[in-house]
C-alpha cells in the first residue's frame, strides 16, 4: 500500500497539464487502475484481514481523489490564465487604417455659393436637366438663329428637347410657378458640346433671380459685391462691364481683381489684372411677357456663374478635367 502511495506521489511530480492528470486518474482510479485491481485482490485474502486492508485501500483512494481534485483545480486555473494571457488585446498596436471619403471640391464650392445666397434670403429652385427648347431658349428671348442654339454647343435630345445649356431656364420655370416677389437661386448641372482645359461637356452653374417692385441695378450690384466679397475676401475689387445676353437688358459681365497677381497682370488673367466671374443683368421685359408678369409694375435682376470656374480659381487648378477624372491623388488634396 505504501508503495502505491509513494509511486502516486512521485507520479504527480511530472503532471504538468490536465491531460497528464487524466492519464494519472486512469492509472490509479480507472477500471483497470491500480486501486481497482487492489480491491479485486481482496477476495484472495483471508477473511479476517479483508476489512482492515479494504479500509486502507479506501483511505488511499480518498487521499488520491482529493489530491487529483486539488491538482485539477490548480491546473484549470493556470490553463485559464494562460489562455487569457495569450488572447489579451494589445491596445498599443496601431489600428487598421480606414480611408475616409471627402466632399468633392465642386460640391464644396457649390455649397459655399448656395450658403451665401441662402443667408441673403434666396430660396433654392430646381429644374430638369433634359429641358424643352422653349425654356432653354425661346422664353429667354434667344432668336431662332442664335449661335447658342447651334448643333456645336447644344446636345439635342429631340426636336424640341435639349440637355439644358445653362441654368437660366429655371428662371422661367420658377416665375411661371409664382407671382412676384421672387427671390431664388438655381444650382445645377448643365451641358455643352465642348471639351478642353477649361470646358467639359457637363459642368455646374448657379443661377440667381430677384423680381419685385423697384428692383434696380444697384440692388444687383449690392448683392453680387456682397457675394464676391464673401467668396473671395472682403478686399477683392469687383467691376461691372457692359455685355450682352438675350434675356437681360442691360447686361453685364462681372470681374474680380485677379486673386493671383493682385491686378498686376499674370498668366491666369492673361495680363489684364481681372478675372471674369459672372454674367448678370436686369431681366429683359420680353422674358416677363412670357411668364405674364406686369412689366410696368415689376423689375428684376438675374445672374449666372460657373461653379467649376470659381473652384478652379479658388483652388488654383488649371485643368477642369481633373474634377471629373476622380483620381484619388487629386481628390485627397481637398
Ligand atoms: N446663362 C448664361 C450662360 O450660361 C449666364 C448668365 C448671364 C445668366 C447673365 C444670367 C444672366 O442669369 O443674367 O452663359
């Protein structure tokens, strides 16, 4: 019996895992284990020795069981610790990089323009990109043989349908829907059959219209100077040059002092010191006739600008096509 006990205690010295321990359990307590066969051998002993020997075996069994339980809970504990340690998170490791998207420079410029006018009380009007000739040209007083109607500029969709070449048709649609006073801007996409460093077949414009009693050219100047000063800085010089558009009379082209050379003359302003930024004018009474506004009672001004052009100036971009190629190296810079 002592030999069994000694061999058990020597065996447990080499137990390092739960697996080792279950081997030990089988060896001593299993069906064919040392203690079980010891029990079986009881029958070969003289009857009077059996009780005391049986008790010894049971005592040893209890001892071995207790020892195995103790070892088992110890091993379980340390194996759990081991597992927790190996699974622990190292929060000092660098995280996985998720690239963020950013607003496209055209949308950003568009939002900036829209925000300035919304703060000045303009609402936002929308119109279709596939537009009737009537709204794109006729009601804007374009004569039948006007060069803008030419195949070279306009994408024709059907006999009387075009891809709008400007946002000005929204003036007419917006006025048809309501009576004066009217004060809205119309941002959106426009299309022209044209492509080079400064022209793409699709680009963006923001149109503006204000109609009320006693609206004058001074009001137009005030609104546009305020806008340009917010967009390009309060010190920016602004000038109005006489021009021509069929739907405004008188018409003007609006320039700002060149933001690159401060008026000295450079490559961007072609030596003139000025950059052309918008078209504008007083709404031609002929346009009012199309929407049946009383030209005696009401007057208005309109203006229109190209978003790409403004973004190119603001961000010093010399090729308009960069906006549409979606090269991530370009877009990342904004
Ligand atoms: N629609 C003109 C264009 O695309 C721009 C323009 C000029 C709009 C004068 C206006 C305006 O409202 O008054 O070239």
